[in-house]
C-alpha cells in the first residue's frame, strides 16, 4: 500500500457508495509514504460531510495522523457527529481520539479511524 493506492480507494468508495449523492475534492496530496485528502460530501439523506485526513503509510498499513470528519445536517447548522484527534480532551480514554455527538460539548472517547472506516460507519447509519 502506498499513498496513491489509498487515495484511489477513497475516491472509488466515494463514487460507488450508495450513501453518497455527490462530492467535491478540495485537496489531495500523494507523497509516496504519506498524503492528505480533503473533500466535501453530500450524503444520500442530503446531510453534509466534510472529511480531512493527513495519513502515513507504515508497514503497508495506512495510519491516520491528523483527521477531522464533520457530519452535519443539510443546512450545515446542526452537528450530527465529528470525529477528530485534536488533543484537547486529555482525560478521555484513547486520547486524543474522540467524537462529538450532536453537540460540541457532548464528547466521547473514540478510536483512530480512517476515511474508509468513516464512510462505512456513515453507510450503516443512514
């Protein structure tokens, strides 16, 4: 696995997923053993999803280093969920990985997830 392969898998998933109506790629970088991907997505229920991930490839495995995936209603006024690893909740298990659920103040521990795992979660929830 290299960055080009991972980016290709992400784009393929965005195209074939029945949970996605449309998407716009804002930025992508293929640096061989690392990369970056950012896109804005309209989901099948018309909700909005913004994805941003900097990743590295280590031992043929993709590891998200910095990520932020924000799922909002169609008007982009109500948070559904946001997964990120900004280090601002040091007392949570699995720090810095956490998820905001329906509110900036409702924060729960999470696991590190990549874009492909995120899209699977979204598909299962809508």
